[in-house]
C-alpha cells in the first residue's frame, strides 16, 4: 500500500451494503490516495469524483486514472457531465465518493467549509444513502501547494509517519429538507460532527502548520 510508507492509517466505522454516496471533507492533495486506502480497508471500491487538475499530478494522477475516478472539470460547461457520470455509476451498483466542498478547504481552523449542492442533487437523483466521511492527518503528508514542495513533504512523512484517521459515519437522513442547499448543509454538519473526535486534541487550530495553505473565510461554517 502506497500510503503505508508515509503515514499510519486508522479506519473506523462502516458503510451499508449496496450503492451509497460517500461525502468526505477535503484537506490535502493526497486525500484521494488516503480515501482509496481507507475504502480498501473496509472492503469498498468507490468511484471517486475528483477535480480535473489532480489527474495531472505526478503519482496521484496515475493512481486516480487506474482506480476509475470520475473527472470533474470545475468552472467549465462540461462540469454537469460529472453528475451524469456519477448517477450512472450509482445505477450500476457502485458506491460514489464525493468531496462536497469542491476544493481543498481553506476555512480557518480547517473545519469543513460550506458545501456545493452537487451531493444533494446526486442523492435526490439516485435515492441512495449519504454516508459522511471524516478524515484528519492527510494535511501533514503533503503541502497544499503540491506538487511544489511535495518531495520535501513526503520525505518528512516517511520519517515521521503521521497518523491519518478516517471515519465512516452513519447515513445522513435528508428527510424534511426543502432544498438542495438545506440538504447539503445537513451533510456538511454530519461530516463536521464525525470529524470532531478525530481531532479532539486540536479542536481550534491544527498542530501542523502548512505555510503554503491560504486562508479564505468566505465559505467557512461554524465549527461543531
């Protein structure tokens, strides 16, 4: 396993049988590798929706292409194709993993940001359960600015081997939500609640400071 060389993976929780939507927080360029390893550990093989740019990244891009990730061309007219592809994947019986934030989170404190409504629209179109997935520790493996600084970050991780925790929470009930915005907010709240115990020792400010990570509070939510 590639991840084992750079960190100590701890996976908790479970995923219901059958097609599901896995909605995860996004904290690092290596998140796709972390989530792939975590899903493998619990016997789940999801199709993952990932921004088009990450497919061009060394190593990570190759892993994503081999794993059948779904390309999301953000900011283009073809972005809606990603939703259609995800619907087709769920219809074929595959779990789909999505990062509702749509980018690596830049909120102060690194709590999940306000999500994009694609996760709610996918849930409405497919009718399958939405499982909140919380992760913590991947931000210590590679810097936000990767591939710039990635070699140094990965070398440091080989020596430190930080703990990387992933928790699969209980499915979120979207019953009673009156809009895609409200449903998305409920999903993001569930991800944040699942994240709380993973970072209990650093609830306000992460211990690990990444000087390449900018701060953008415009989409910040209240921490749980």
